[in-house]
């Protein structure tokens, strides 16, 4: 596996904020047979290296003329811009196996989507592997073509693993599955709501009847007064 090249310089007495104002990123190096070292990398160069390497591809880090094989170990980001604000680099021993997370790259089309209008649900998008640093894969490919029917799954055991790499996750762990789309269900009123609506209707009817009953005597009285006035 080809390593990603990156240069760094010792940080000295500068504060992290001073480093950031100079368009650089404060970093820390620690790990295999190296002394904890504070340093800095140019922001643009560091971002490009991270885009290529991610957290599971070796970086050939050069600091003050000395090269050290490292991994991006921990990063901090500015919450609004997404820019890298701090990095921990972990130095590795090329002759000693390490454990590291490796992302899954899904490829191909699932027949269940076309045939049954299924939806593809990702359950797990990475696995943890054990291998020598130089054998660490950048990602692991998984084909979706196995998802022919609704409820079909692709498991960890379906991953084709490169030589020298061992996956530590359970073999029967599900990575992705084809699921049936949920149909919208008609919302029926609850018994309590139905009883309330019926009671409200009855109350309205009773109110109308009462109003009509009260209006009848008043109309009759008005008619009598009108007739009496004409007779006079």
C-alpha cells in the first residue's frame, strides 16, 4: 500500500491559536518508539492528506528531516466551517499488527429495489480489522447484488478480505438489508373520540330542539297581540 506524504515542523513555544492564525494546524505525534512531539502542518496540505488517507491509510510524515509512518488517530473540526483544527498522529511499528476501523464501500445495484420497490437500509458502514500497517486496506468493497428479495441481507461473512487481513467483527453481523417500504395507514378515530363526536352531535341536536321549542310560544304571543291591535 502506498503511503500518503505529509510534512510537518516543530511547533516550539507557539500557542495553538497562534498556529491557526498562521493558516496551520497544531498537531501532536505519539506512539511507537517516538517521543511525544508537538508540531504543526500547513492547513491546505494537511486537509489534502486527510482526504486521501482518512484514518486507515498510512501517512509518511516528515518532521525536521525524519520520516515516521503514522495514522490519523484523532481529529477536531471547526463546527461551522468543518476545517480541521487539531490532529493526533499515531506512530506505528510496520512489523507489528494493529487494529483499525475500515469503511465499507457499497457497490452495484440491489435487484430488490427494481423488482419489489424495496429500500436499502445500511446497518453497519465499517468493520474493525487486524493486520500489519502496510496491509491495512483503505476500504472494503461489498456488492449489493445479493439483495434480490425483500429482507435479504449482506453480512460480514460476505466481505472478500485481502490477504493478511482479519476482520474482528462477528461473521453474521448484518451490514445492509433490503426492506419493504411502509405503506401509509388510514388513521381511524379511537372509541373515545367517536363517542365524544356522537355526544357532541346529540348535544347540538338537543340545543336546536330547545331553541325551536322556546321560539314557538313567543311567535304565538306576538300573533295574538297583532290580531288584538287590528280589532281595536
